[in-house]
């Protein structure tokens, strides 16, 4: 939904992209993350017109903005109380923090789940699931039509099956999380030892570089936009040394089963070295 919020706790969205009619944006209410007061205000005001509340339970589209479990439980409780559907967008988090995604990780059952990316093994696949009562509304059982040119593409389905088969192997996610924690731990220890305003946030196999001393960053407005200049410096230094990340400081990174401990150790050491250049002159650094 290419809309964004204006000022205030609960506001109707305005178009943030050319080509999105205001009439479409106007049907969407945009709220800040981690703000129970804003959610209560919006639901109390519009509860008779609301179809659903949709959220990434692991927001990873604008940094890794990890939410408290209590906030996600609050969303489940208030939507159920007012007969509003709760939708978890697990296109990114699905199959990355566990086979049951964030819903299983937090032990919260939304009404509708959406998946993509991992479920297709790199091929273009999207999927959604819901309760039997909701799915019975979908054609041919119900009167809501859903289809597409690429729906059920056999190559994409084969790639998805192959990927999910690997994910189901014994201790797959335990191994993935262990590698991620080892990798991020090296970087966080280096930053702490050298008093750098740098922290790697992570969950499961997802991680994010934040040029910040904050222990928690849970909303987009808590990200210091000035810190992106530091990321840009680090990005180009790493690229020159064969370590490639997404070209935006707001993008997250992922550890995969293909990453060996040796690869991750070498990458972590390289990143520490490049952090030294990035923060050159700000403080004495030590690399063991």
C-alpha cells in the first residue's frame, strides 16, 4: 500500500507514489508502530468501517524494527474484541525466523497470513492462508475471485517445494540462528569494545546494521537519518573488498544455509576493518 501517514496519531493515508489515486489512499488509515494509543483511537473512531489491521509482525522493510510481543498480543486482543481481522504480512519473516514464521515465534494466531520470497525459493511466488471460514469465501467455493497469470507456475512451485524441504531438515533453524548470532555477536562486541555508535539487531536469520547506541529501535522515526551517511561510507568500503550488502541503510540482511562459518567469520572480520575506516578519527579502535 503506497500510502503514508500525515501528522497526528491516527490519520488517513495520503498518496506517497504517483499513480495511486487519493480515493484509494483515503481508504487506508496509517498508524505509527508500537503505539497502542493510536491504535485504540483509530479503532474506536472507525471500528464500524474497518476491514482489517495489517502489520509486519517483524517489520523489516524500513530497518529491523523489532516489536515487543506484548504489542502484537495487544493487536490480536483489540482486533478480536471489535471483530476486525488481523493480517500478518510475513512476506519477509515467513520461513526466516522459523518454519511457522513470526506467528509461531510469538505464539499469536492472526486471521490471515501472507507469504512470499522464501516460499518460492527465489522464484516469483506469493501465497496467503486464513481460517476455513475466510478461505471458503474464495472462488470456486465462494464469490471472491482470485487468480493470476503466474498462479501455480510449475517451475516456481518446484523451487518452493525444494526450498521448504530443506527448511524442514532437522535442526535447520537452530543452525541458522546460531550462525546469525555468532556473526552479529562479533560485530556487536567490536562496536562495544571500541565505544562505537553501531549495533546489529537480529531475529532468526534476519539482521540489520544500525548506526546508533539505542538498545531498541521500534519505529521509523527513531532512525537517525544522518546515520545513513555512515552506512554509505561502510557500504562502498565493503563493496571494494568483495562484501556486498543491499545499497540502502534501511534494508535488512539475511543469513542463509549456504553461508558457512568460515565465510561469516571472514565477512565479520572484514566488516570490523571497514568500520575502522568508517569511524576513522572518532575514537581509537582495536581489531583482534
